[in-house]
C-alpha cells in the first residue's frame, strides 16, 4: 500500500484501523499483554485510535516499539510523527497521527489507567483480528 492520504473520512477511518490492528498484532507477536484498541473518533478530532499494550521489561518494550515502527513505516507506508519515553521505557508513546500507540510497563499502566481515563471510548472488538486469539 502506498503512503497517499485517504481521500475521504471512510477511507481515513479504514486506514487508521488498519494501522491500529497492525500495531496490536506486533504487540501480541512480541508477547505483550492486555492489548486493547480504543476508538477515539467520537471523543476527539485529533486522532482515531489508541492502541495500548503492556510489556514486562525494558527490552520487550523496545522490541515492540521498534517492530511497530518497522511494520507501520516499512510495510504499510506510514510515518511516525513522534516518539516519547523510549529512553525511560516505562511508557513509550508512538504517534502516527491518526493512531497513537501506548506501550507500558505494568506499574505505569496501572498508575495512569488510560482505559478508565478514556472510559467513553469504545473498545474495538479484536475477536478474529489478532492471530493468537
């Protein structure tokens, strides 16, 4: 798929969901836990989806982050706009514009509780999306 911008809202939503599910799959492939995708489209015009996952170590969080970059940039033709928290490796945020990926260690995820903070966001049903399910 090329990196052209979708030309309408439906195409944009489909593209954003494709990126979000690809990121979620990478998290699962790297043994990440508690993976969820939050549909943010009705809550904010800034982005479409949050992808949230938990890793057990700094090394695992780095691997997930780097492989998400590879998948979304090299395979799907998207571009990361920003990355935060990589050095500290407690909460790595990957910003792809319409999709924001949050990779947490267990303690930090429990502390910030993004799912509760954004409780009005609909969780995307990942049944049949992730290969390991």
